[in-house]
C-alpha cells in the first residue's frame, strides 16, 4: 500500500543510491523555481502518517498528543509491544527460523513437528531433522538403564549351545535411572513407554566357523522387536575368533513387559563360547544393553 517516490515523482526524486534507497530519496532544488525539489505534499505526508498510525493501531495504542522524543517514544513502544506479542505467542513446540543476521524467515506451527519419532506423516521437509529432537533430548543419563554381564576376573563368558536361542547373562545394573525398570534372573522388566535400545553380545568360535546373531526378545508378547547384526568368523581366517552381534532400535510398549537378550550360534562352544576372559585383574564384561526412555 506504500507509495513509490520515484514513480510518483519521477523528475523530483534522487535515484542515484538504489542500494540505500531502492525507491529513491528526496532532493533539493538546484535553483529557485526549477521545480526539481521533492514536493512535501499529500501523497508523501500520508505515506509517513499511514505507517505511523498503522504501527500504533497494531500495538493497540492511541496517540498521546505529545511529540515523540528519545526516552519517550510511542512508536518505539509500539514496536516493543509487537515484538513481545510474537515472543509470547511462540510456544516451546514452535520453531522460529532466522537467517545469519537474525532476521525472521519463518515460523512453523508445532503440529508439523510434534510427531512420534520414526513416523513419516506430517509436513517436515525432506532432510529436516526436527523429528529427532525429542529423541536426542531424551538420550541422557537421567533416562538411562544400562546393564552388563559382569564376571569375576578370569571367568569366561559361558558356554554356547548350537542352533538355539541362548539366553545371555545379564547381572549388573550399572546405571538405573528409569522408574520401575528392573533386572532379575537375566530378564529386564520395562514399564509402558517408548525406548531407544542398543545392545552388543560377543561370541567365540571353536575349531569350526561360527555364525551368530543376537536379538532382543519380548518374552511377555513372544515377539522380537530388535534383531542384531549377522556375524561370521570365517572371514577372519581364525577358528577361535571373537566377534560381536550388535543391534539398536525403537521399542514402544503399552504396558509393562519382560525382555531377554538372546543369542543364536551355529556351533556349540563350551566355557567361553560367549566370551574369552582377559584376566587383567579387573572384572570381565561381556554382553551390554543400553536403554533410554524417550517417551
């Protein structure tokens, strides 16, 4: 709705500074009566008055009748009020985008971003990582249940039995910061919620090639929410190699469930099929599970 001075006054506007004044700037006369000076007339004055009055109206203010000055400016107060309206309207679930000079580019309503981790619905653009915000915030020690298979110095990881789902030993709660989560008899009990879970489980071959794979098993529901990596010692050219099957994934349960870390091996290895003792003087550590409650 604003006027363009160089359009309204094409012969009476200075257009020599298009960067600083893209619509032109005022100029004086060169000689009395030459008609080249920028006129102070209705269109020019109304453009300024319109802006000032629009600013006050947007801020819900009325002119006080006293001219503005430094330290007592209604127009500055109006700008401050409009800024505060924007700042207080934005909630924690809304995202403000600015450029390098802190200029506001866009504001996205929270509904486009408040989606469960891993979902594909909504309006998040390709390459945007906002869906991972809640997960990243939750991956800290305050929401962690960290479990290990710990054995005394010099004690091997235990025997593996071929072609079966061996239950891995889990006996030490290293960090236990999830309310109502527990460990008992190699089983993990988790309350309802959404969890990011990572695990690793070592296995050793005997005199033959070993293929093995660990998994997280939901004992309550007889389901397998996370399957670990497929491992094979043949590629190592070593008939007594140790490799780890690792897995990670998002698990959501609507009620309390019981889980086990299970491990399938293609051959049986007595005593140290699930890990070889180092005997360094410290405890021996074999299987590990990290569980973060993210929702």
